[in-house]
């Protein structure tokens, strides 16, 4: 997987290094230098080790910088508490059952 920033001459490409289940571990620049890395703790809390902001976290999660929560398409997850803070949409609408 790769990340493209910008267009034309000034654009940069970064490459994700994922673990065996698809969780981003490092982000490399075009020369192979590590520009982002993280250590994942219990429940998905990350400790950033290097560099730039990169929002992808555990599978299907997108980190929201402002709130510190992770977004999973339909609800928010708190990686420090290890809990979702919003209700599962399937339990709200019974026609999904």
C-alpha cells in the first residue's frame, strides 16, 4: 500500500510496511527511510516513534487527531479505554437482523 501527497513535480510517495494482519507498522519514503513508526499497546493505543502524522491504525480504524479517538466507519473507539463510545448501529436498527 502507498500514500501519495501532492501532484506533479512536488509530489511524494510513501510506502506502508504492515504486519501479518495488515496493521501499519512503518511508513517509508521513496528512498526507504522510515518517516513514521509506532508501537501498538493493548487495545490499539499507539506510541509514535518517528515523524509525520499518519492516521491509519488497527484494521478499519482511522485516527482522529482532535478527539484522540479511532473511527470505524459507523462508530468511535477509544484506544486508551479499549471500548467503543458509540452504540453499534446494528443494535439500533432491527431490520439488519
